[in-house]
């Protein structure tokens, strides 16, 4: 089975989806000849032609708004927004329309739309190229939100998103695009939306996280295990809406201790929702207060400060130790 | 600049080559829409429906434009476009249900989106629908409705720009009724006309007398034909006037003069103008006119009764169609609300 990094996995998945269904269209800024600024769409225009893979004018609301119309009109659009920090103009389309049209039409209008959007920090990008705004998307009714942290899941979740009759935002962690390789099957498969994944089993404490921070959590867990200090389980949520509350409950019930980790700012972040879910489904198993490790409530800083901003092994390890003390 | 943007008119000239049956149909539908709006305002005053946006005065724009489409074309409406939706096949009872705060079911056979409440954010949808038709190899078109205020929104510009770049078969039908609630047209743009904005996007622009139903029908039909032939989008500026309030919650006397209103009402009412034209050309008698008005009242009565006969809504209605299949969170939230509903 071929080994691929995440960006390669996304590229071959888009290629496969375009090949198997003529309704699939891939478009956005620089996705054509240039193959996308991260090369997710490399060679796709050559292989599938300009009507199927095309550059759009530079306008995020226009891209998502047009994609909504295409979806309603019988196509399966996969729109790329270049960076999550540029999604804000497109939020109007997602929140005012994509998530509502099915309900507003009593199910007569369906919006099988996929929006792919690279997000998060860790690559010394220019300002406003590193935002994580999953909390805004998850808070908007009618949208599904998924976040792969492995090449395998990147393919399975993207394929599931295209199969899904409802609008799905696929958040792709930029930092993980090329960080590691993994066997990614050539054949079609899906990772069901709404299911979390135990990224690392453990028995003393559960770290619940997603995206880029899965790598940080695994790194901290390995170090603590190597030191013989503690056995940490890492739960990769993969799907932020719907949330896999069952998996959260099972993981925390088992260990009795949890730390929730994300790179988006702390206040109003999705971590609060996860903590609420923990106390709803696993309150009587808890042996210590649940701690959150997150970005601070500041605009994502210029990259000279990036290493202070992003949660890292040291901050997570401290939180794990505090949670184990009680 | 406006000299190069002539306003198309028909009623002031000689006989139109629009088929006679269509001319009468256009008139009949304008009567129906006017009667419906008057009835809806009454229903709102009686507390039987909620806030309602009447299209009084804009009947020619609504009816003339929608009749230029065929059933497989897409209507992408704003909140004041129940007239166009009615022509396209939406039962008026659904308009009543909408004004009752209920989400009416659009039939899946009806090629229309739910009315857009935010301003102009639906225009990119029309572009996408047109592109879907284009890529699926049909010659269907999409027609989007919006107003003069809508031309100030970013999505208006993005939609026209995308449509131009992709040569999408879409018609942007702007009803310039002079007022965006209380803000006059002059405060929306320094452009002399709205149609000339088409130039910036490399697309066709047209102005039409929006109170001349035959001219609207003709200009939009031409735009539709161009789009079907693959010749790209058109921006149509339909010059009309909102005789009524923005909605039943609005009082236009706060912001516009009685003289302006009187002028439009007395000399430019689209229904009176068309009646005069039809009668002058021997295409309508006073008795037929009376019969049309009577038939409209009866039809509206039946539609209102159909809407009011429906049982009250159940909590399930707001959950059922958010997703094709409700996630377990949503199912749990629904159960909690249903458990708290007192049973009769």
C-alpha cells in the first residue's frame, strides 16, 4: 500500500472523486494551473479539464455562494478557501444560507457542498494565515465540520464529505500537510462523519483534541510514557459537528481525568463544549477538574511569537501533571 | 451617461407583438398579485399573519419578468418576490404560510430557492445554479431578484463579476423602486443608473420601465434568450416604485413625500396603465376586467382558507430537515423540547 503525506492523500482523493462522478467540481483561488498554494489540486486540471477544475475570481463569499447554487443545481462542488483566515467573508454564505436552505425549504432544497479550508499555525506563515475558527462553524446550525489529523483520515473524511447530502467544511491542518507519511489505500473508503478516533490508548488520563494539536498531544504522551511517568490516552475528535459524545464519555470514564487541547483562543472555543460534554456523560467518573490548554485570547500573533502562542509539549505536560495531582 | 442607457417602454407606443393571450395573462396575474397583497395587509392588520412585505406598485416588474421564464429555469427570489414565485408555480397558500411564521414546503418540482432575507447574498446562488445548468449541458437559466439597495452589497458585485467571468446564463433583475426602506436611491450609489454597473463586469445592462409590464416581459425575454444562446448574463434595471410600505411594520410617511407617492400612484400605476392599453386595443372589456378581479378574490380566499386550515406546528418541524439525517445531539434536543410540551 502506498505511503502518502496528507497533502498527497488529499490530492489523490480529489483525483479519484473527480474520476468517479462527473458532477464533482473542484475550484477556488489558484487551484487550476498552479495546483493550489499547498498543491492539493496539483495536476487535477490537466487530468480532468478546465470545466471540472477551475480558478475563480478572488472573492470568498462569491466562491461559497456560487458553490451553494451549484450544489442545489445538481453538482457536487468542492470549493477551496485558501486559508481559514480568509474564510470570514464566506461565513455569511455558510451561516446565512448553506446551513439553512434545507430547513428553510422543508428538505426540498439540499446543499451537498464541500468546503476545504487549510487552517492553524505552526509554519511561520504571514499574519492572518493561521486562524482556527472551528467554534464559529460548529455554532452555525446545519453545517458539519470535520478535521483530519492523518493522511488516512484526510482521504476518508473528504470522501465522506462528498457523499454527505449536507454541507460539510473540511478543515485541513496546514502543519500536518507534510509532517508524516502513512499508508493510504488506493481504493475508495470513507471515515464516518461523527466518529472520534483513539489516536493513542492510555489508562491514566485522556487528552481530547483535534487537528494540528493531535501531533502535540501524541508527542507529550510519548515523552511521559518514555519517562515511565503516566499513561496518556489521546482522543482525536476528527468530527467537530456532530461531536462523538459517546467516544468522549467512554474515554473519560475509563481514565477519570481529562485535558482538552486546541490551538484556537480559549474563550468561547470548542474546548468549552467538550468540557460540558464530559460533565454530562462522565461526571461521576471524574477524579479531577478538567483542564483546558488552548491559544490565548489574542489575535494570532506574527510568527516571532508563534511558539509562545501555540500550545506545546511543555504546556500540555504541565496541565497533565496538574490534573493528575488531585 | 443616461442617454446611452435608454429606458425601454412599450405601452406608450403602438401595439405590442407580445401574443394577445400573454398580454391578458400578464394583466390577470397583476390583478391577482395586487389583490393578494391587499388581502395580506388586511390579514396582518387582523393579526392573522405576521409582518408582510407587499409589492404594491411593482406588479409589472414581478409578473412581466417571471413570465419570461419556463418551468425548468431557476427563480432566485428576495423577500418581496412572491409575485414572481406565484407565476413560477408557488401556491399562494405557501406565501400565506410564510407570513404566518411557518416554513412552507416548496415543491421539489418548483425550480426556486426559498426567498432570501439577507440582501443580495442570494445573487451568487443564481450564478451557481446557472453554472450548474451550463455544466450539465442544459440551456436553463437562473433569474435573481433584488432591489436598488441590494446593489450596494459586496455579494452583488461578486455575483456579477463571477457571472461575467464564467459567462453564466443568469439574469440579475434589479427592481429599482427608489427606496431601500427609508434610504433613497441617491444614497446607495453615485452612479447615474444602476444598469451601467454592468459595464464594469463586462456584461450586458438594460433599463426598462418597470411599470410597463409588456416592456419588462420583452426586455427580460431578450435577456433570457441571450443567456440560453450562451451569450452570458444581463443586469436589468427595472424602474418602478413601491407604493406601499417596505413591510407592514413600516410607515413610509416618515421618509418620503405625499407628492412623490401621488405622482406614481395616479399617473404610473402599472395595472391602470395595462388596463388602459388593453381596452384601447380592444383586448379587454370592463366586464372581463370585473370577472378577473372576482376570480382573483375567490382564488385568494381559497388559498387563505387552505393555509389557515392547517393544524398548529409541532416542535418536530424545526428539527426535521436541518440535516438529511438528524445527528444524535439534535434528536436529544428535540426530545427534551417535546417532553416539555403540555398535552391537550
